[in-house]
């Protein structure tokens, strides 16, 4: 959520940067400024009435003590009027504050200056490419056919149990999943991220805190009876550990990693591009989250990009890094780098990771502050996939296939216990 003070002081700059998202927010920002002005004037009036009421209470007490009952009784009438006035002002203030919050949560994060203009995926800026595209034989299969042939992933069985988008991993398919999870966690902890295990259900406050609600409500699975949501990413519960928290500057950066299953309704997703593992309702992912000082957050973002880059290099997968354009940028992000691995059998790039800096957008919602020798300020939050498993598995199966088997990347063999499927 944007800071009202930032909007007031930089309304034209924010409006200009928001144009990178292909939206016009000027009228909404003006409405926020107008509503905040009314909120502050109402707060001032309320403070004035409360001050008068407190002074009057002391005067009444003094009059009763001195035996001036008549004067005290007269003042009690005035005190009653002030009490009614303060109650009305409190209700007005609550209504205005609620309206202001409703306006603020509709506004996405302000794009960073580095975010390129654009309205679609094709406008994203390619900044790095690594690896050669494998040349497969003419009988090479896409991963869904390979998985069926080798009986390592069963899409039909998952459909029977839960529905489309919930595959069952079997035998070496299940072991490959577990190997990747352990490998990712080990790489992250070696890089200084502390492993943490978190709930996969979150409450509404948590969804609001990291910005999934109300923006992505339709994409999240909800348990109505308990008003809980299945997480779309570990970012939500991990970052919400610090909701309503003050951290000392000396404790930063805070670096955490977590493995969780993730759940996304992906409503409206149909067609060949979502076939197999390309887009699922349930999938496994290892996440990295950082709580940072604002002065160092963009240096840390580059460190996160390098970290994910090195993992993909070790996996021997051809990949590229994109800086997302404004039209493809997530609601909560200031700047995002997407990693895409090339799927040789499908002949297309598949996204496997997003690494983002949210600056103070989440911490303002979370009330996550830094204490720097008594001075309080909002922290910066960052997160990234390190990594999401389904498309990594898809590309390993497709890119490392030959006529008789699928080779396992060398870095994983100590985790799988086998060198090929």
C-alpha cells in the first residue's frame, strides 16, 4: 500500500510512473489526498474537543472539592455536550479512515524507474541469456507423454482424486521432486537463508498484508467456514511473520527460505499452454524472502537474481532473465525479474521464477518497521522463487531425454540416488 505522505509529496511523479502500468491513477490519487485532508481536519477537531473535555473534567472536579456544586453542575451539562460531539467526531473519523483505506488498497505499487514501458509479455526486456538450446531427435516427446510412458507422473489419477491440475508423482518422479526440494533448500541455506516451515493456510489479515487480497482473491482457494485461504506462495505466511513488528536495524537483513505446496485456482486458464505441468492448481515451490533496509534493498535484489541464476546454471538448463514491463508487473511489485527456462520439446520458454522488490508496499500494510536507534521507518520486503518445481521438472524431462532414458543433471544425482530414468 502506498504511503499517503508519498502520494501528497509526489503525486505527479507517481502518476507518471504508474503510466508504465498502462493505467491512469491521477483522479484516484487526488481523491486520496482530498480524503486524507478531511481525515486530518476531523482528527484535529476531535483532539480539540477531547482537550476541552479533559480540561472541563478537571475544572468540575475542582469545583466539587471546593463545594461549588451549582457551578460544577452547570459545567457537567457542557461536558455532556462535548462528550456527544466527540462521539460523533469519532464515528466520522472512523468512516473517513475506512474510506481512505479502501481507496489506498485499490492502487498498485509504483513501478521503479528501471521498469520498461509495455503492455504484454512480449514487451518484457531480456537482460541475460545462458546455455545452448538442446537439439532433440525427431521422436522426442513433451513431458506429459514422457511422464505417461515412464509412469512417473499420472495426470489422470490426479484428475480422479481431485480434478485437473493436481498430478500424482510416482516412483522416480516423486523422488525427483523431493531431490529438487532438498537441493533448493540446501542451496538457499548455504547462501545464508534460514530455513523455516510455515502454515499453508492463512487468515484474511495475512492475505491483505502481502497484497494478495483483495487483488488476487479470485485466484485463491478459500475455506469459507473458517475464512482461511490456501497459500499461493510461501511469501504470504513467511512475510506475515513480521506483521505488526518492529525489527532492529542491526538484525537486518533477515533472510528466510521455506518449502511449501502452493495452491492457485488459475481461473480461466485453458488450452495447450497449460497442458501437463505447465500450469497447475497445486504445485511445490521453495521461496526466499528478505527483510531489508531501504538503502540496501536493490543491492539485495541483484544478489537474489545472481543466486537463482547460479542454481539454473548448476541444473544445466538453458534460461533467460527478463525485466518485466509495466503491463506485466505484479500488483505489489516495484521491480521484478522473471527467469524462464527453455522447453526443448515444446519449443518455448517457461517461467520458473520471479524475483521482486516491493519496497515499502507490503511493509506499510504489514506495519513492519525498522528501529534505527529510536528512529522508526518502514522496511523493504523482497521475495523470489528459488525455485518453483513443475516447469523445472518439465524441462529436465524434455531437455535431457534421449531415445532410451532421461539423464538427471549431475548436481542432483546425490539427491536422487540415480543418474537416469
